[in-house]
C-alpha cells in the first residue's frame, strides 16, 4: 500500500507553483539530446551550436547529418523566438498596467490642479477687487502727480 501525503514534497530548486506559468525566460539552461551529441545552453546558444554543427557536417559532405542539425537549429530558433515574444508581451502588459495607474493618478492630479486653479482665480479676483477699492482711497489721499508739486510747494512756502 502506498502512503500519500508524506513524500509529496518537491525537492531541488524552482518548481514554484504558478510563478512562471509554464514559460521559461531567456537565460534558462536547456539540455538538448541531438542526433549524436548532447548540448547544454539557453535556446539562442543551442541554435548557434546546431548551426555550427550543421555547417561542419555540410562541409564534411554529410548531407543527412547536416539536415538533422539544421532541423534542431530551426527548433531552437523557434523556441528562442517564442521566449522573446512572451517576454515582450509581459513587458507590454506590465507597462499598460503602470500607465493605467499613472492615468488614474494623473486624473486625480488634474482634478486637484483644476481645483487649485479655480481657487487661485478666485483669490486673484478678490485681490483685484481689494486693490481697486484701496487704490481709489490711495489716489484720493495723495496729491495729484501732474507736475503741480512744485507749484504746490511754492504755494505752501509763500
């Protein structure tokens, strides 16, 4: 009889549930068992290595072996392209989420700046009215500045 629940623990690195969604990143090391070789590296490195092996086999006159290497190279080219496309999609989705929150923040900032502008307009209108009122009083209390100051000074002195 098999005991369940006791030995269900995952061992080793990785295996975070739902973290990567089954997708790999650009730097993930892949083991490839080719036609007659075993190669390790990321998808781009594997593509380059299989292209080099295919060119070497083609130069040696082994057309079938070269075709097998080219097929492996094509596979890892497509894997690398899928990884890059998924990374760009995640980046775009992340930027869209950031832009949405920024747009919400901006709309709040715009509302706040509009309210501040209205308050500033009201304050400036009130200040202008106050200047108009105080300006009339100041003009009435001051002597006229039409060049008659000398005449007034002379009149006062006489």
